[in-house]
C-alpha cells in the first residue's frame, strides 16, 4: 500500500532495525493481536524475532472500519478496558473493547477508502480496516486490512444484505 501513497506498515524479514521500538509479527493471519509483540531494543529483537518486523508507529487511537463496496458502513473505536493504563502499547482483544462511532465523525477516512478503491485488490470488495491516528504526522495509518472480520449480529446482517445485492439473489 505504501507504494500507492497509503500510509501503512512496511514489513521486513531479512534485515535488522536500527531504531526501536519495533513491532514483531509471527503470522499475517492471526486475529485479536495474537502473534504481535513490541520489542524495545536489539537484544529483545535478537531473542524474539521469527518472521517479520515493522517500525512501531505510535497511534493515539485505533478504529475498525467496515467497508462494503466503496462505502464505509460501520466504524468501531477500540478503547482500553482500563483507560488509566498508560503502559499499553498494543491494543488487542484482551485489553480493549469496541464502541460504535458515527461515520460522519471521521470525514478524512473517505480519502483513504477512495485511494484503496483505485487498487484492484480492494475495488468493489468487502473488508474491514484497522486504522490508527498518527498524532505526530496528523494522518491515519492503516495497520491491516481484514477479509474475515469478526462480526456482531448487526454487522453480519449488513454484510449478508450486501452480498445478496451483489449476487443478484
């Protein structure tokens, strides 16, 4: 995505980082934050690195954005279960919960979705994005795209209705 000017992680597998912290990933297909950890120095890196690493981007908050076709249909904000916990660097299913947010509260997301739809991999598809706000650069950062998001009953219904329309059933 980076080559299309979409701010997102650049995965490394062969070289070592020169700045820390970095995010380690053991898999690109696990969910709920499993297989993701943060290391703060080269010793931790050498001890724990297995597959991929990316530079750590400090984000102020995270969103799960559901897209059907070319439209945002739901936005959930990830919030810490303990809002006073300042030690959390990765927000995962064990230390967070999701709160539904108004789509209109995040107008800058429309530009990201438009950029993604210029790529064949995303055009006319259904997926969700995990997005953070980089408060230093004042820009959204796409952590990952999910083709099989966990869905609640209301979101499942939206996806099902979309698929029925797309399949002309």
